[in-house]
C-alpha cells in the first residue's frame, strides 16, 4: 500500500476535513506546493485567494477554497490552518 499523509484542514470555527491522503496541493505566497509523504518540514503562508486540494487513494480528490492562514508540514503530516475554508463543487475541477 502506498504511503499516506495524515491531513488536517482546520478553519477558525471548526475542523473542516481530516484523514489520510496521498498528496496535498496548496498555493502559498511562494507559489504552488505539492506535498507527498516524507516531505521536509516547512511552514508556508497561504496565498489569497487560495485553494487546497487533497488527493485521496483511488484518485478521488477534495478541494477547498481557503482564505488566509498557513500550511504546516511535519513528521506527523500536513496541517492547514485557514481563516475560512469552503468546499469546491466537484464539477469545477
């Protein structure tokens, strides 16, 4: 089985999404970033407007439009702390 990332997407009010994923893609102020299992630790500021895409095993993907916040990658996985996170409708990708 392929290695997985543990992902937490948290907005100010609530935990929006949590689970295991194969990859996380987010746009930071430094540019678009793809995070795979084993990625070096980092902290990035999310670009505004931005989008976080979480690629799941089996090819499924969930995406959220996010405003403000940070992306943190550690040995434990990926945490996205956003001021707001709104699901993107499936047909837009």
